[in-house]
C-alpha cells in the first residue's frame, strides 16, 4: 500500500528551523502497529496519521517513535496548516479530533491567503497529576540539585491533555548544561507517569526558554513542544494569579533548531486554566511511503 505524506517545520518561519513533523494522509486502513512502525521509520518527535477528513476538520492519531500520544501541540499546528493547504480550506478554523478530544485550530494566512501558521487551544484545562521532587528533576536532567529552583512553581507532573513533568532552573546557563539521563528517567519518570521532562528558565522581558527531554519515548530532546508550553502558560497563570497571561517561549536553541511559541492562558467560566499556543509552519517535503 502506498500512502502520501508531507513534512513541515513547525513553530518557525524558516525552513529547517522549528520542530519537524510528518503527516500521513488517508491512513484509516492502517492498524496501530503499522502506524507505530511508520512513526519509527520517520523517527521524528511525532508523526500524524489523518484517518478521515470530515467537513471542516479531520480525525487524527499522533505517534512518537515509541508510543501513541493523546494530544501534542506541534502535530496539531502543523497538521492544520498542511491540511488547509492540501484541501484549499478557505475558512479561518479547522477542527482536529484526537484521543484527548477536539482541538480547534485558528489559521493565519499570508497576503495571498495561503495558510502559514495556526494557533490551537489545548483540549483540556490544566490539571496537576502528581508532585515531583527537585532531586528527581535534577537527576533526570543530569544537573546538580541546586540548579532546580521554585521561584515560579515547584516541580510537578501535569498537563492539558497529557502528563509532563515540569521544573524551573536557575538560568539559561544551567538550562544549557542539562542532558537527559535515561536511567534516571526509568527510575523517576517512566512513560506510564509522563511523556518527558520540560525544563524552563527566565529570559529578559518576561519571556522564557525551554527544553523538553523524552528519552523513553525515543525523543532525547524535542525542538518545540506545544503541549508542554500550553501547560507551562497555564501553570504560570496559576502561580501568578489574575485572569490572563501572554507568554513567548523559545525552544530548540541548544539543538540548532530555534523555535518560537506564542502562548495565551486564561481562566474559563468555571475557573479552569485554559491555554493556547501558536506559531508558523513551513512545508518542507512531500512524497509517498510504502506500508
């Protein structure tokens, strides 16, 4: 069987920056095992399988090289733009149904009307799943315990559709020194507990820099992680109080794949912490794969 695919760089306006993504179209005939094999073949942080296009949206599944994810940010942003271009969608919204729920993508367009970016809202409000210790975070990141700080929040596990461990580090110098320790991940962060560890440090002007490690998912480091960043925005709003927060995060700097993520967080009518992430998408390649 031959299926068409496309790749794109997400959370960037420059080819070969941002986070690479593969999207396989018309994939409803593939079973879970076949999708996992294809994701392992692409060997990117995530591969999306479009099962069906339905009206103004699509049903999708998202796989890392190691497992399926219920939700992830850059796959939704990238898939929305690639589908809008492929299907010549003229509206400003596209719905993507996945295991964690329905994700609404709001498209951005260039002067000629071509979709070049999107903002997506996380399918669920932020929820804390479990505490996490500074010692465990430091061990997983290969850092001394003193590098982990609690100015913005204490280390914890939570998310807006999946579970990720979060910890704040002293500064970007400490962030640059981080290196994932797979043995420590197995001891403190097995995949049944969280998809990985997101570290972040402050930058001037209220911005942040982040790094995401998921060695047990086959992702030693991820260049741009939408699901982690939406959760971070909601987490920082919870810590700061207030009703709204806007945040810019850079990621992938240490990998040579600079990424820029624009984030918003707010409290919904019930007091839940909601968040959205947006950025640019640059198509890179298209072709077919034999499955």
